[in-house]
C-alpha cells in the first residue's frame, strides 16, 4: 500500500515577506463575492471607485463574526467585542418564538 502524495500549500511567504497571504486572499474573496457580486469593472477609474467604496463597506457596514456584532470601525474606535453580548437576547428570542410555533400532529 502506498501513501497518498503530500500536498503543499503555496503562499507568498518568503524571506523578504515573512507573512502568509491568507489575509489578502480573504479580503479579495469578500471584495469579489459580497461587494462586487459578479459585477465587472470596466476600467481603472471605475475600479478605483469600487475599491474606495469597498473600503468603506468593509470597515463600516460589514460585521465580521470575530467582532461579535461590531463593525471593524467600531472596534478601531474602542468598542470591545464580547461574545456573550447577545446570549441573553438569543435565549429570550428562542423562548418567545416557541410560543408562536404551531405544532402539527
């Protein structure tokens, strides 16, 4: 029996740039999928405008799960993410919602 071949992930990490490129890849994926939503950039001018609008969207309108209900800008402005912040509200909502669910037998 032969072992499967080893797969290596290639990144932009090098001696000159010692950090992996996953952060930029993730941001680019968000830019393409969430922000552009299959739109095509027609030229450099509109591309620059799209990127400028994306920066505003990314920092002030998007709620990353790691920030527990805050935008990036809110965290930069001093808000401290708290993973338990919405626990009580979720618990109350789940008990309230069960009162309105009709059970069919």
